[in-house]
């Protein structure tokens, strides 16, 4: 039995959606989260931190690059309605619902402690976002008692910079991947099949069809998991497998319900 289990102290695994809420949401929500975690042992995984980087932090960096471009154009002020117009024209960025959510959350982080801003100074915003990105990345890792690392994801290495969607973006090529994803999934073949069966029999609205499609391919050939198209679609499955048996999963993502139940993992319910 592990030391954590012997202490009888509830352990909570912070999943990506809740990690983002801890940093992007308003003070009231952040206080609720911290109150729920009081007297709990907390953990997350390096894979969660990768998702945090490529979603929320990369979206923040996108906004930073937009503001830097405004500075180069000589703008000293931009009103919110003008900023929304610029964002609405970035069609190549808004390629998915999650990308839109990430940009909006990144934008909200600027206002999380000051809702009175009606106009912004681009130079100040670029500086503030640069500081936030560095601080949030450091604090995300330090905000938990333990970071589990089974995958050794290439995208969390210090040499890999956070992209901005404009000049570069965080990406993973299957042929160049050096992570331990394939050995990790190979060790959980039985659970992967169980999860697939549970997803196939669950109500459609409770299942991410991209995840199910990728899972079917991987259960035929586990090497198909490599690369961003498959690996990222399998994110919820990978994270659930990483969660220690004694830990409760703290998430705002409804897709975890079917996956976690299939292999006996429990979700964390906030104390009201």
C-alpha cells in the first residue's frame, strides 16, 4: 500500500479543465475550487500540463502576439469592440470549439481581477500576458503536491517553446515522437478495450466521438496512438489511465464520466 493511501487523506487529481479554471476564472470561482481542495492531497500529470500549455497558455501567447503587432503598428489603445472584431477575423485560429474556448479563456484572464476595463493599452497587455504565461506555467506545476509522469511528453520539455498560432504552434509528429506513450498504453491494453466497450454502449451525448474513433484504431494497433491527431483525441483516456487508484478525478469535462466508471476510477464532487 502506498504512503498516500495509508494516510487516509483524500487525494484529488487535477484534470486539465479544472487546472484552467484555477488560473483563468474569476476570483469567486477560484476561491470555491481552493476551498474544495482544502485539506486534500493534490496531484496532476505531466500530460495534463502539456494540455494546459497547448490550450490555455498557447491561446494567451496568441493574444500577446496580437498586442505586439498592434504596438508595431503604433497603436497605444484599443477598445474592446475593436479587439473582438480582430478576433472574429482570425478564422484559421478558430478551427474548433475548443480553440474558441481557449482564446476566450485567455482573454478573460486579462480581466479576471479588473472588470472595469473598456479599452486596453497593447504594450501593457503584451507585457502582462508575457508575465502571466511564465507565472501560470510555473504555478501550475507547483500548485499540486505531485506531478505524475508516465508519458514523458516531448511538448513539456524546457526546450520546446509555447507557440502562438501565428508564427508557430505546439505540435507533435508521430514519426518524430520520443515519448513513452506506446509502452504506457501497451501496459493498459485490457483497460483500453474495456473503455472502448463502455463508450460504444453509452449514450452518444456522453461520448466524444473523436476519442472513440482514435481508441478503436489504437486497440487495433497501439503504435497508431503517436502524433497529435490520435494522442490528443485520446487525451481523456490517457489522463484517466494515469490517475492513481486512490485518487479522485477533479474535472469539468463530462466525457470523463463514462471513461472513469469503465475502469473503476472515481470523480471528485465539490463540497457545497
